[in-house]
């Protein structure tokens, strides 16, 4: 199995190497990078290109490692016992499978996405060490061991909100998705908008990278925001000329709402536009 | 096989372990990267580096260990001999498109190397600018920060014009190196002390002893009792001194601030200038427009919040003790009174001072505020933070 990127996902060479290493050796792949560089979508693309089922596990601040394995619903059993139900005698009726369990018993090699692992408690990755290493875990209630039929391809994303423990990192491959340069970005835009005018792309990319370069901007627009913005530009049929930033009047790019998400940033741009206009007059 | 790379990485303090090295060997064994240095570079990077801050170090080590593996060996031998001082970037020279067009290439790679050797032999001193000698910011094909279409980049940290050949020599991850953030991580460690486990929030965990007790009371019929889950519920009000004599410290403050952000569930931050008066502000850029009365702060946030001031407390004593002493506006009541009000309301408080502790005696206002804080003023160092957190936790 080899991942080559897909029709709508432009993968750089180093990313391909990291993904293929993870696929070949079946070790988890840890993906970090700026927001909006396509971390989460990568797992879906790998699954699609390999024809493998995708199992997504989105982590929240309350998620525990045990939730991924299984949960024993003791309260339901207690209630059933009060009502005298027959199913109360088999503890297996109250074991709820987690995502990791699903991935382990999958018929075909699945792709398991553990999304935003840094959102969880600081102990979370440590609690999954053995499970991800040996791809098996023990269910204490039923005294059985769940062993992976096929070692799943595990993709883990992190936004760097918490540091991950060394022991966990040692077991992973790591890739940091750099913000795409202009050529890669153009390729990305091309895949998403095959019929867009060359001129519009050029102008939009220039504006986009200029916006990213503005000093003091609070939230730099990302790839997904650029794509949204382009979608709007195409829908509104904005001509490429309207994006030219040399005219003071249109320093704020049209439909800026898709690019600038912070009101402080919009203010910043308004101020810059004002300054430029004043310079133009004197 | 690649043990040298592994050892060099260890020496450069990239955290690599034997396990990762074995993974790399296993991956090579499975034929993942076979015929190109680039592939091997990508593979070893994905295997051995686990932190984007170390990517730059990895690039440097990789370049050192495998130099001369591909391309001009002669150049790499020469690289060692070039004094670094030549290459320090002193001048940034920007060329226009026309100028670039005018510059002629010298010829192929071999020719370039040959000329470089000759030049190097001829040249005796450091050189900058110009179009022949090796140095910085010139248009000679050798050196850094200049422009020549067929240039050989020597000792430049980044490809200025994206014309150079080597991948790992570009060191694209330079700004992610952790020399900058190391402060933040230290502070983070100390701030963890503030974590306190308290039960608050929605009851969603079964309280077994409570359930047994109340079931027994209930005559044997089940009566489930739930308690809230343990969560990190430290609440903090952060007051930061902005502007004036604090400008030097603002970077340290921002590190502390960004560390604090991720550590607490409830964190409110305010800015003040030199001393707290009747109003504070949240957005430093619009400080004159959006001010928040200090009374509102006191009324909004309960006494269970912990108060942390960050400031150098260096000002004229009048700014603390007399009405109208503020350098920015007319304050009807002296800062002292506002400090007392805050401290009366919030039992747990600490002041972090970036000024070195042994210099405190030379500034009277530090002593004044220290006394107001009842000696709960600590230096902005790891040790000081430890003490401050211990104080806040009592």
C-alpha cells in the first residue's frame, strides 16, 4: 500500500514519505502544523486513496483514554437489576465499544484518526501507549483481550496546546505541515477550482500572501480560508482587476470577511487603508 | 549504518532514542527510502524528530553529517575554510528585476567551482558588496544574501531568491527553534503548581459511597448520587503593566501570559499603567477608548479568584500615594487606595516583578508596593514563580 496524494489533496514529498513510512511500519503518524493546513482531512484522504474504512475519534477536553477502548455502563446495569431484566446477567450487554475497539476488529485495514489529541488531559497520550504500541488491550469485566486483526493506520493530529510526553512521541512518526509556498498553494487552488482564470488566481494569491505578511495581524488566514474566499470571488464574479491592491481605495480586499476573522484585524486594515489614502492626497 | 547521524543528533540535543533509531533502520530495511538522499532525509526526519522546534537543528546536523554526499564535494571542503565573519549578514541589498536581468551567469557548475577556488586563493580579507569577491550582499556568484542566477550560497540561513539547490541547507524551520520559547515552558512548569483540584460544574460522576448511603436510607431502593468531576478550576485575574518603563519587560510578560492562558479554565486579564487606578483595560491597542472601571472588576469577579500582578513597580512614589499622581490622567484617588481595595477583596494575590530582586532596594516605589502587597512580591524567575504559586495556593 502506498499513498500518492489524491485528486483534491496536494501532498508534498516529505509528507508522502512520512505517510508511507507510517503505512509500511504501521506506527502512528503524528501531524502538527498551522491551523487550516489540512491536518484532519489528511486521514480521510489516506483512507479514500487506499480504499480503507475511516474511523474518526475526535478528542475533547473531557475525553478519557478509556473512552476509546470501551466503557462499562454500570449505571444501566444497576437500573436493569432493579427492574429485574434478564439481560442483566450477562455483563457483555453493558460493555460499550470505543473507537479503538472498532478499529481493532475491522475486517479490512482501517485508518484511525485521533483528532486534536492535545485537547485532552495531559495524561491521555500516556494512557494509550501500550494500546497503540501492541495494538491490543484487555477488557477486565469480561476477562478477554482484544487484539487487532490488522494493525490500523493511525493518524494523530495536534494543535500544540499541550506538550506530548516523550514516551508517546518515540512511538510515532512525526510530520510538521509547513504553510504551503506560493507554487504549492497554486497547485492546491488548481485542484479545487479547475476552471478558474489564471489572472484571478495570481491576483488572489498575491493579495492573500500580502495579507499574511501584514505586521501585527492577529490571525493569519489559512489555506481553507483562501479556498472559501476564492469560492466567494468566483460566485460573485469579481474581476481580477478589483483585487489589485495598488489602488488605495481597495486596500481592503473585497469580501474580506472570508479572510479576516478577527475584528481587530479588520480595524487594522481599515487604518492602513486610511493612512494610504492620506498619503495619496498629500 | 547511520549511527553517526544518530550520535550527532544526540550531541545537538535533539531528543532521539534507540527505539527511534531502530525504527529508522527497520524502515530502511523495508525499502522505504532507497535511491535518493532526499527520500532518506524525509524519512529520517519523520522518524527521528518529534518536535517542530528541533527541525532546524536536525537540518543542520543532517547537513553536517552527510555533506558531500551529493553534488560538489569541492565546495563542501571549501565551505569549512571560509571564515564566518565574511558571511555575517551586514547588508541587505535588494535588486530590481532589471538589475537581475543584467547579471550574467558564469557558466556551468564545474566552471563555477573552479572560479570559486581561484577566487578563494586570490582573496585574503572579508568582502562585502561588489561583484567579484566572496562575501555578503554582492552580485558575485559566491557568498550570501546577494543575487546571481547561478549563485553558490555559502553560509546563508535561508534561500533569499529561492534559487539554491540543497534542501536541508535552507533550514526552513529556523524560526521554530526553541531558544525563544524556552522561557514559556519553564514558566509553564511553575504555573502548574497553581492547579488545584476542586469539584465544580455539572454532577456527572457516580458517587458510590453516597449512593450506598442514600440507598440504605431509601429502604433498599436505588437512589443514585452523582458528583461533579474533578477539574482544574483555578481562577485567575491577571493584571499586567503596559508601556512606560515596562517596555523592556513586555516580552517576558507576554511569555508568562501565553503560558498562563493554557493553564487555567478561568483567566481574565487586564492591563494597567504603572499602578492600578480607577480603570483598567483589556485591549492594549485601544486603551484610551475601552476602559473598564476597577469597581466593575471587583464586583464581577468573586473573591475566589486569585490575583496576579505583573509589573516592574518602578515609578515615582507620587504615582502611588498622591491623588493626581498618575502620569497619564488625573486620578481622584491615589493608586494606593485602589491597590488596597483590590487586595481586600481578593485574599490570594501576588506581584511578579521582572526587575532583579537585589536591585529592588534602589527603587523606593518597589518598596512601597511591596509593603502594600504585604511582601507578596516575587521576582519573575522560576524560583520566584514557585514562591508566588505556593503563596497563592495557601
